[in-house]
C-alpha cells in the first residue's frame, strides 16, 4: 500500500516527509522505518494490538504498514516536463492514493511560489497538471480506438464513447475520481492508469499557533470547502510539530500531545485516514508466537484473507474460527469466549469484518 505525498514548493511537504523518516531513527520508539531516501514505511496505529499483546504475551507484535513516497516537487507546466515534472508523473503513477499537502499558514520567511497563500488556487495548480497529463494519455488511446471503431464493431464504438465521456469530464477541469462510472467500466478505467482517478486525501499544514483551534484558520476553512465538492477528507496537521513528535519516545510523546491538548498526532490521523480512503480493514491473528494485523480490502472473503498469511491457507481452506475483537476483550480470553458461544465457525462465503480475531483451519 503506497501513498504519494504531493504539493507545491514550500508548503511543508518535505517537513512532513522528514517527520515520517526521522521517526524511524533508532533513538525514536515511534513505529516508522526508512527503506529508501524517498520512501518511509509507517505502522498503522492500532490500539487493539496492544490489548491482545497483554492477553497473549506474544514473542512479537506486528502491525500492518503503509508506504509514503516523497514525490518530486511540482510546478506549473509539469505535464509538459517543466521542473521535475516527468519524474513527478512517473512516480505518481506507481502509488495507490495521493496525499496532497496544502499550505495553510502565513510566514514571511517562507516564500510562496505564487506570492500569497491560497489553498483552492494551489490545489487547482496541481489538479490541472494531472488533468493535462491524463488528457494526453486519453488522446492517444482515443486515436487508436477510433481506427478500430471504423470496423463497425459495437465493442469499439462503446469503448470510444466511454473514452470521449472521460475526455469531456477532464476538459471541464474535473478529475476522473469525481466522475460517476458504471460498474462494467470500472475495471477498464483502472487499466488506463489515469492520475486523476487515484483517491485523494488533503492535508492542511498549519502553524504551531493554530494547533489548538485549527478550525478557526480561514485557509483550513477554504480547503475544507474545496474538498467537500470532491467528497474528499481533510486531515489538519502541523508538519513542524510532527517533526518534534517523531524524536520522542512513547511516554514523552503522550505527555507532549496532552500538553498541546490533542489526543493523537497528526501523522497517526493521516495514516488512519489513508486507510479509510483506500477502503481497507484489518483482521487480527493472535497467539503466543505473534499478535499481528493483516490488511485486506473491505468485502474480502475468508479464503482470500487466509491467503494473505500463506497461499496454502487459501488453497486448503476449511473454515475460519472467528471472534469479534470486542467480544474477546470482554470475555477475557479465547477459551472464555468459546465457552460463551462467541467464537463462530465461518465458511468460504464469509466476508471478513474489521477486528475479526481469526484462526484459519486448512488442509493441504
């Protein structure tokens, strides 16, 4: 699961990414690690793992993770190769979703590329570059399908009509993700690898002064109003504070967050929002060897979830023994939950739920 961090120069994108990578330093106990100069891997915060670890006393606890990619900076004309445009566009094609960092703070010492702070305008700059890049891809595809459609075959004519409907949507300066696409064309749209079809999460970067009352910030209000038109989520963070938090151990972090009057770090909220954006859930496995979270898409059935652990589990799937996390915690132990009739036996058609504590039975 890979998310690309994008933004104009001087919006705080690099500061945020530095918080992600610094948090993986040995001195910090925060669950991050860096595997490449421009890739940071962050654990998905999950309090349930801590509770299960208290119950099972496992040798290790393994959370699920998200990769953040620091995409090369973007300027006007990137779709035509300006600045690092081509690099930007090639990297963004590889991610599952986009985290768009938007500047929502004033600072005379940090120059804004357009001379002033303007969240809606800044978003439009990046959106338009992605739209221009998508239109180029579409034009090439349309030219090819037009030739095929001359044969009179219905499938090519339908494909051409669909491509032209996407083209029209983009030409009205709207990203593909805001377009209603019929189910039969969804798979086809995915195969076009259009940049504006990727899910988008907006990240409002505010100053330290606004951390206690972020909703009073007029730029945050402007950004939220813009995001609402796309049904997109906005996560408000202060990248500078996140950099400070990344240097602290767990107890210091809790004290610092309490002092600021916020329950969890912006980075934790960003990770959780990214998880929601991609329609992901976690099921859990627990035992003396390991307590672990596994990432799956909503709607995944039990055998395919078992395959996340090992292909043999899916191939030889018999059943899944499942207890809801809340029920397990209330019961106090797996055996107690079983005696209370809270452990269910589910077959191959069962759709996994978030927080299912699962034991797979299989035979190969």
